[in-house]
């Protein structure tokens, strides 16, 4: 029997509310069944997720494993894929029509491309949707400081449900460090960008679901923040080691890992506190990296909101900022008058 050209790899954990929609969005793609396979890695769900997935057999292959996080799910799923390309999907997201065909066309027509990303539609629990997409298609490779600066501003378009990897590149990256119980996708796409060309498409080809049960977004509890901090430390360490081993220029390595380390430091300040100047320095560095071309009025508003950071202990500052962000009036004000620059 001929091997499929595309392997769809869905990683899932306790997604009984969402997994059916994820699978149906793949089955609805305009790609012949013989040209694709669907593999679901269930990372030890304790709900009805595996039961729901089994309803789709034999069109879908289920791999069950003990809970170990996203890194271990990728290590279990990638070797099971037989396609030329692996197209990833989180069990709580879903794809737009045409996604799979578009990924396949890029892989089939350009052998230098090892990683593809694209725009997204952010889908909130209240039904609101927001499209986040680049102004133009882009292509680069993580081989210089300039490319590293471009890369760290494009990570929004390279997360799990946006990411397609040439299978040969994915297998060369393995194993993913299993300490990356979340954000293992960032390890994959960063290493892939150092090993092959990256193409980012303008089209918004997936719906990224923002919900309270997300392992990545659910960071309000101390335990969740501690886990995220440990993951950031492990990710920065692994990327620094492996990118250096791939002969990526050291200034590019530092550029890529700087934002990971800063985000980890931000979590440290939220959890353990510190001096106010640490908050100011960390927040200013993150802002300058993520929004280098922010308009003047946004910079002024940002400066005003940072005034309390000069005097408040970090934990107090972050609690106050979280309190403001949780109120609808603040979000409406930001969207109307000071939309976040992308």
C-alpha cells in the first residue's frame, strides 16, 4: 500500500469538548483520503477523549500513552507518521478549509522548505473572533542575527496548529526534551528554522481556541506559573545547546533565547518578587523586542502604565495589571483606542 503524502498529527489531553471538531475539520479538508493519514496521540486523558476519537476509526489512528506532556506526545507521534510532511494540530483547535492542500502544495513544490506557518483566527469562548496574520508572505532561515530578529517576531504564526514540518526535518530534531510539557512546539519550530527554510503564509488557516482549560494559557495558579517557569528555563537551555551544535551564529542564538529567558524572568517576578527595577527592565526589554515599530501613542500609553512598576513590588504590580486586564472596560478601551501592534 502506497504511503500517504501528508501525516496529520493531533496531540490531545482532556479535550472531550473539542476533539470531535478538530478531527472533523481534518476530515473535511479537500485532500484525497489516500493522500493523508490522521494520527491522534492521547497524552493520558482522564475524560472521554479516547472514546470520542475511537468513533473515527479506522480513518483515524489512536495512540494512547501515559501522561507526560506535549514533548513526550511529539516523541510518540512523529515516528509513527509515514508521510513526507507532518501537519500538526492541537486537540482543542480546528482548521479552516483548504489548510491541508495549501501545506501539501508548498512542501511538494519546494524541497528547500522544511517548515510552514500561517495566520490564525483567534477564537474566544464568548464567540468573538480576531484574525492575526502577516501583511505579506515571508521566507527566511535562522542563520543570521537579522533572521533571528525576524523569527522571534513571527512565532505567533508557527505554533502547533499552524505548523507543518517536512518529516525528514522533524525526525532529525528528535527527541524533543520531555521537560517541555508545554511549548514543545516552540522547540520543534525553532530547530526546524535553523535546519531549513521557513515559509509563512498570509492566509489564516486555523482557528486557535482561547479557553480557560488550555494548558498553555491557564497560568493563573501558582502551580501553573511554576510549571511554565520550569519549561521556559528548560527551553532556553535546550535551544542554546542545540542551536549552537547546529552552528547557528552565536549572536543569533542569543537573540532567539533572549525572549524565552525574559519571559521566564517575568514569571519569576510574579511568583517570587524582586526589586521594582527588575520589573521595569524585564518589561521594557520584552516590549522593545515584540513591538519595535509601535506607534508613538502606544509607546506613550505604555510608558504611563509602567509608572507604578517603578515603586510597586513586582508581585503587586503584576496583580494590579492582571486586575485591570480582567475588566471588560479595559479591554474595550485598548481595542478601540490603542490596539496592540503586531
